[in-house]
C-alpha cells in the first residue's frame, strides 16, 4: 500500500480543480440544465431554403428592374434621337424662315417700287388724257331741245350771250360738238340740261373764246375745261376752298389738278386724302 499521504493528494487536486472552475465561472451542473437544445438538420435546411427563396425572389425583382431600366434607357435614347431630329428640323426651319423673310422683304420693296411706278404711270396717263382734251370746253345750262343741232346752238350762244362778232364766230372750226350721252345719277335737278362738250379744231380758237368769258357774268351759263374724272373729282372737293379764297380777295384758280392760292399750291387738310394731288 502506498503512503496514505500520497493517496490523499489526487483527491485534493480534484477538489482544487473544481474550486477553480467554480471561481472562473465555468458551468455547474445546474447551469448545464439551461443549455438550448441544438437545431435539427431539417430545420436548418428549411431555414436555408426560405432564405434562398427570398434571395431568388429578390433576384427576380432585380432582373425585372434591370429589364425596366434597359427599357427606360431605350426610351431615353429614342427620345434623345427624336429631340436631336426635332432640333435639326427647327434649325432647318429657322434657316428657311430667315431665307423666306429676306425674300419677303425683297418682295415688299419690289411691291412698293411697283406701287410707286403704277401711281406714276396713272398720273402720267391722266396728264396725257387731259392733254388730248385741251381743245375741249364744257358748257353748262344750255337749253336742251329735241332734235337740236348742237353746234348751231353753241355758235348762237357765242354771238348772243358772249357777244363775239358773228364773222369771228363763223371762222371758228369745231371738230365735234355734242351733249354728254346721259345724265349722271346724282345730277340735280333731274330736268337740268345735259352739259355740252365742244372740241375746237385749233387751240387758239379756244383761247379766243375764253377771252369773252367775262361777258357771261350774271347769266347761268358756265364754261370749264374738259378734264378727266380724276381731276374733276379734285376740283369738286376743293371748289369750296377756291370760293372762300376768292371771297377773301385772294387770287385762286385751278392749274390742272392743283389749286393755286396767292401763287402757291394749296396744301390744306382737304388735300390729304386726294389721289394724285
């Protein structure tokens, strides 16, 4: 048998080991009763499958989002291409508009130039027509009779009303003497005789007759030059001005289509709307 002292040492060492374990916080028999039981393999597989399902679902959503993003990129590219095309179209339209505007400006200038030329030609034509009528006179308020000899009526007027010597009247030559074909619609009174137009063969004969106009003072017989309608309209519009000027002791008369007062062309407000003035 061994030494009892030696035999008792192991038990003492075991006691010390247990004491140290208790002091270091190692599990006691009581603590081992509270250890959670380990999960079974099937339960772990189920959890992993659930996680995989969630992951797969997330991957599907990600793939869907990726497809949507790719579609949006395609739409954005299409929109960008459309915007680029629209921008090119706008630039083209701008260039065409600028070119058209320049053409319009040129056309406007051409039209204005043509309008000016037309007005000049109209005025020149009126002057030419007036020149062809320079040997004509209009005679107003000459009694009108059926089947009358108009030239004989005028010659009688020159002798009886204007007191021109008969021999001088016989020497005057007329191209034509006639009344205006029909009365104007606004002529008043309606039974007023139609004016007579006498065309002298020689302008000097017309000037000779004009020198006797003063003898018609106090009668209702009137003489005037035979002007185109455009000039007659100007005379009609400015006649009140001429009459007022003469009442104010001013020298006033018509020189073709212009009213002359005190040696100057009248430019009053009445002339603003008159064509060719």
